[in-house]
């Protein structure tokens, strides 16, 4: 029998928002994985335990959900005026690929905290106690994120009383600012926030029909549809969607049609290698429901309901990047999100998701007749779960 010893790589396992992932310093990766390519992808897949036909991640660090099948690579920033470069890989659970096409808004929170833990922020800028501004260059989408990280006695404060629906225990609040979050993109819209040029389109979806859709590239490319148009109330929890194979097929067909219309892919078969983007979110006016944590959500306390698909499944809460898209679309009069929230102008929105509610702000304006977003703001939290070394077989990459 052949024998290849395992290698160990310094790593930190962190929760950020409602996600968690394995964080690496670029310099700690094996030489062959310090550059983009097959070796890096294979290494991260083996760390997570993918591809796993059993969809359990028994032999890796992943949690067998889109929220927990993530890896992050951090390095000193190559961009002037920034502290770190933050590169995010969404590892497919049961198929053979790593998607680098977008950001994870939740783990952006942890990236800011990690930068301080790892000493990437100039010590002169770190207060003994107070808020430290960590400037993050999001290398997947070439955007700036500012994390306002609390510091106590010179160290990142991780514990606190900030509660985030979808996270079991309270922690310290970290405020995130997504600067100019509209995706540059290379689609037909040439980087426009609304790549089709319309606030609402008639989207032809094979096997489903023609749906009204708002397609936007703020935070992450997202296709919004009305919940009622696809047979839902907008108050669904995960089992209602994820245990219904026909529903998953229908929602994936909407995602593929949206990706084509937005110019993200050129042919339907390309969607299998671009599962992370675009997202599909179905929205509805506010209504009462009971969250997955048995919390009563009252229609009077929210502006709308939103349910998001991530990597082929209904997300248990809401992705941070999709939250940016929701807030941005809600701020633009006439989009499906804005109409679901009651119309009019607004600079913040509180929406209901399967785990509870979330408030996100966005600042939008029209420039030469085109809508643009300058900033989106939300609160999250992050903490280290474990640190040390992760081990992988030496022949795995």
C-alpha cells in the first residue's frame, strides 16, 4: 500500500455573521497553492471535505451547507489605502469545483476581525479600547469593505450582547460598510447596477413561464422575483423548499435564465460552474410568520419578506451580500423589492428571513439617468471558533 503522510497548515476556523469558514494566511499555504489554479482548488476542497457524494462533509471541515462550505485567504493588501486582501472561495459540496465569482458578506465580518488577530493592521491605528477601522480589499469583486471592529485592551472584542437572528448566541457587534457595492461585471450592462437597463424585466424561464424580475448587481448579482408568481407566500422556511425537488428545479431554472439575461454566462450549461452567482431571492409584502427558531415575526415590524437561494438550497437566514442587494433594490422606487416594501423612497429596510429579521441601509442616487449605490451598511458579529493547524493528505493537491 502506498503511504503519503498528511501535511499540516496553519488555519483559523471562524464564524462571521451566519456563516463560518476556514481562514488561511496566504503565506502559510503550500507554495503550489499560493497562486490561483488547480492546486489551490484541490487543497481547499480537501480541507472542506469536497466533493462529497454523501453531502455530509464527514471527512473535512465543512458543514455540508452553503453557509459552512467556505474558505478564505487573507494577505497584506496589494491595494493602497487598504489593510488586507480578502479572497473568498465557495466550495461546492457534492460537485468538483470551487466558485470564486463572488463575495461572502457574512465572512467579510470575520475577515476584518482576522486582520487584527493576525497583526495585519498597523499597530498605531489600533486603539487600546474603542473601534478599529479595518479597510478590506475584496479581491473576488475588486471592492472596498470597511469593518468597524471593537477592541478592548488592545485585542479584538468577540463577546457582547449583540444578537443576530440565525446565530444562537450573542456577540460583539461589528458594523460593515460596503463601499460602491455595485458589481463591475462584464455582462451586457457593462457594469451597470441594473445590467439589463430596466428596473423590472419580463424574464422568460424555460419550463416555468414568463416572470417579472428585478436583476441587480449590488453586493452580489441577484435575481428578484415575486413570491406569489412562483407559488409561494414569502414566509417559507427551509423544509418547504429544500425538501421539494420540483421547487429546487424551478428556482434553479430561474437562476439560469437570470444569469443568461444578465450576461453572466453565455450558455445554460455554464451555470453548473457558477453556482455562487447570481442569487435568486423571492420577495413578498410583510406578513406574520414563525421563524425557524420559533420566534414570532410580526408583519408590523418588517417592511417585506425575502427568501434567498444559495448553492441550490434555500438559505437558513440571509447572505450578507444578498442583504446588500435587497437594501439597494428597496431604495430604488419601482423595483420588485421596493414595491413589496410598499413603494416610495427609503434609505433602510428591515426584512424577514427564515431565521428572523435584519435591517440594512443603502444610499442610492441617479447619475446621468443611471441608478448607482454609494454605500450599504449592516451589523454582524464574528468570533474565532478554533485555531491551530488543519491537516490534509499530502497527495490531495
